[in-house]
């Protein structure tokens, strides 16, 4: 699996051009409609919210005495 090092977005007629660069210098460009970009943003928000919820739960237990 390649590691994403940079992502660029440009508005183009009918949607967006997304350019992604990987750690080995490979670049890929894709076209996405406004709906596709919106769906991707929603999915990323959900992933980030899940991570934040997990972190918050872990923080709630910090400092609590653990049973022996």
C-alpha cells in the first residue's frame, strides 16, 4: 500500500480534479462530481467522528482506579 503524501483539488467544469501524490512520487488525477466529493466528505467526517468518540471514551477512563 502506498502512503499519501499530498492531495490537491481544483474546480473544473462539471466537478473537481483531485490530484494525489504518493510517497514514491507517483501522481494520479481523478475527476469527481460535486455529489461524489460531498459523499467523500461525509464519509471522512464519519470516520473522524468515530475516532474522536473512541478517544473521548479513553480519556474518560484516564485516572480512574483499576480494580485489582
